[in-house]
């Protein structure tokens, strides 16, 4: 018999930095969550020079309507995600920035333990269309897959 994890149990599976972001999102209305995403979208760092020159070597998240490119590095046991997403796609860009901020610097084990439906924990299903949610789900799947490859 399988039991579903509670919302709090799922949050507890996330690294502390991501837990903080999730709680901030859940404390506001769905409309305000979109505003938070826009703020995060503006803060997504540009690719470092060594990746900007090799963007074609980055993995594309094909399930996203927006061109999303992802590269993951493991340095001294800590994961670092690099994402290239157009400015014109603030929803996906904002979600990617949330994941990057919440997961960068964590261990591979912490990333792999993070639920794939972080977008639900953030309450984005109340503000974003199901088609966009599929792309957000796929992004986390790709991030975890890249971490597994690096281990």
C-alpha cells in the first residue's frame, strides 16, 4: 500500500534554501506568485563566458515551449546549474531561477531527493496553465538527470 506524501513532508525533502523560497511563495496570493516569478526572472544570472561560447553543447529541455538550455557542474561535491532562457519568457525563466537559487551549492543527494513537482509546492498550478506546468516539471527532471550523470 502506497501513501502519498503530505505537502509538509514534500517540502522537508527539499534543501533548506529551496524550502525558504517555497514558504515565501505559499504565503502570498497566486497573482503575487507570478510577480515573484518575474522578480526571479530578472535575477537569473547570464551564462559564464566558458558556457556562452559553448551554448550549443548545453542540453535543451524540449518539453518547454520556450528554448531552455541547461548545464550542470559538480565542484567539490556541490551542484551548480547554469541556464540560458530568453528574457521574453519570464515565467520559465523565473521558475528556473527559483530552482537554481534553491539548489545551487547543494549536494547531488539533496538535488535527487527534491520532489520533481516543486512547481506544485510553490503553488504555481493556481497561476499558470497546465501546458506551461509540464515544461516546468520537465526542467526539474532534466536537472536531476544531469546530476545523476555527474555522480
